[in-house]
C-alpha cells in the first residue's frame, strides 16, 4: 500500500526548536493540533543561481523555510515565511535566489497553524543541485503521461518514478499529460472476459469523475502525489513541467465540443481550461512569468552545455481540424507568433552546446483528433505526406530559420503518444527539405496505458531508428503491469560534450542507445 510521506530521522533531528516545541503536548492532541505537509515537497526550474521550491499544508498556516548547502542545515539561510491559504489550496511556492552554482541545496519547511502559532509541524526536507557554471557531466530524464486510462495507484505504485530516481538525474522533464483530468478511475479494471486485471489501491472522490471544478482539477494533482514513488523522486530531483491536453480535457482546442459528452455539466472548454491552468500553476514548481502570468513556454539554462526550451503547443493553437491551410493564420497556428518569435530569439542568443527543445507533442507522428474516422489533426502532422500545410507551416518556418541562422545541436524530446521511439528527420526523405537533419526522441508513458505505434507523416522526412510499442496481437491500452512503461535518460559528457540518449523501460532495461557528437 502506498504510504504517506514521513521525514527521515535526520530531518526530524534537524527540525530544531520548531519541532521540539511540541514535545510537551500529549501525543494524540499534538497530532491533531499540528499542521501536516500533506503532499511532500517539490523543486523545479533550477538554473545556476536559483530554483523553485513547493509544498502544501493541510490547513491555513504560516510556512517557514530555510535553505542550506549542508544536509545538517548548519549554515542555513532563513527565508521570509509564506502563508498557505484556501485561495491556493494551501500550496505555497517560491523562487530561491542567490544560490551558489553546482551545489547541493537542501531546503526545509516548517508550518505553524494560523489559529495557534505555537502548533508547529514536523519539518519536511527536500534537495536539488544547482546547474554548473563550468562544464561537468549532466544527466536528465524525460517522459510523460501519468495516471491515465484508468490505471491508478495500485499496490506497486508508480514504479517508473522509482526507476528514474535510481539514476539520480540532475532534473526531470515531464513532457505533458501530467494528469488525466478527463480519465475517471474505478476500484477495479475488468477486461472483456470479465476478469479483474487491475486494482486501484488508492482512490479519492476527485478521481471517480471527470474534473470540472477547480477543486476537482486540484484533486488530480494531489492524487498523483499520493504515490510514494512520486513523492520520493520529487524530494530529491527537480521537475521541469510542461502541459498538453489531458490537464484539461482530451484533445482540447477552441473547437472542442462537449455538448454530446454527458460526463460534463460544464460545457465550455474555455472555463475548464482556465480552472485547469490555475491548478497546474498552483500545484507545480513552475516559474512565474511576470510578462505573461500563466505562461508555460520558457527557457531554463542548465550550465554552459545545456539550454532547455519548453514549448507549449496547446495554449495558442487554432481549432483542431483538417490542418490543410496554405498560410499561417489564427486557425492554422499551433505555436503562435509571440512564442515563435521568442523561440527564434532565444535560440539565436543561446551559447549552450546543446539546445534541448522540449515539445509536448512529436512533429511527424500522426495523431488524429477523431481516431475512429482518422480525421482532424490533433498534433502537428496532418497525415498527407506532402508540402507543409496547416500546423506544419510554423514548423517549416522554424526549421528553415534554424538552418539559415546556423543554429547547431538542436535535439527534440517529447512524449504524448504512449510508446517510445527514436526519429531521425532527414531532409533527403522529406517533402519540405529546407532544414538540417535533427533527432527527435519520444518516451512515455510513465504510468498509463500503452498504445501505438502511430503512422508517420513524411513532410519533414522522419525515419524510425527504434520503436517499442504494443506488438500485433497485444492490443492497445496495455496496463503498467505489462512492462511497456518508458522513460529516457540523457547524459552529456563534461569533457567531450557528447550527448548519449538511452531509451529505458520501467524495469530499468536499456532498450536502445545512441551517442551524438556536438557540431562545432
């Protein structure tokens, strides 16, 4: 059974007077009176001098916090406290600045009940490592798709998170479908033969229906953090988040029509998206962007060898449709002009060896909005294998720009399609050829149904160098117990600056590997 988070003995001993103050109270009354950190800790968006930290209490509380470069907190720096209130679902987060580069940073929270400031919580501790200012080995993981298709927290829990954590990545990119707000769960999953093939050992009311209210969207996030493996990884590894569709509703865009979906009483996708976005930003350690509050696209500079560019193919897209427009319009866009201009500018200004482009959907994989009729583009590709049209137009513009500006060492990482693959985009095989070859690596699901493989659109000439997906006869929507749960590991060598990409499964089996030499 998945367990609630408990601080280690060392963390408790490090709690100091805040922890000791409650020792004189009887055990039962003390447990009832003292605040509790309900869903562990998180860190994210870490660079050379700063990083985000996050936690959540079970009641209105003043949250004291401190950071240190030692696990004993001997040299701790006190930060101004934050107040956890119902307005943010008792979640608090902040940017910690002025940190030394390439340093293990330990952070600690203690909460005081606003109704009784003498009632203080046990401390909870997390850690991350800041990015280096000079070259050193860097490792990161990426994947997507958590708790989808009815596969929730069973007795084993979300094992892929535990497997990833064993590799001690510097950071983890969650490529989207971070929750499944549109995927209700039941206590058991029963197959067509009437057999019980899965038991959800942990469920909460918010997971038994589609999310519509703000509280229900928040509940999706809190459910995932009930898993012990998720919480354990969150405590030691920063997560860099982006989102896709299931944070709101499947395949959402301005054209999403919920009038025929009896599961929803709220029929406006715009209302749902607003509530979902608020929950996303409240319950993740993503940075706040003053220029556009709520923005997801951003750049994280992780030292001299790695810049990570996070794209958002969801918030600015036109309506899903055939995607056969001949020019870029409000209907055909998927990035939008502001995001496109930002990306071009940041790529040109980047001095990092590797430009990691974290994209929430693959470029050349065909993803239909209506799978039954194989109609409507949900991703970038429109499935016609010809000249760039529809959403492909923006990507043609971007790829042409990267070539013309001589921007080297761009590598794309994505998820979304619930299988793992390595794609080499070859202009010699493409209908649109004005670009330099590049790699795109696909991973996922982390803990969801396994599907695929999907067809490819040859507009940009993708070649499949490796794929692992359900084989013919296995069917689709395979449970996590089938083993086809995937993540990727990326190692960048501090001496040679070579990038090694490994595609892994949840049992820590290396499925495929390639080492890329940087172009200089």
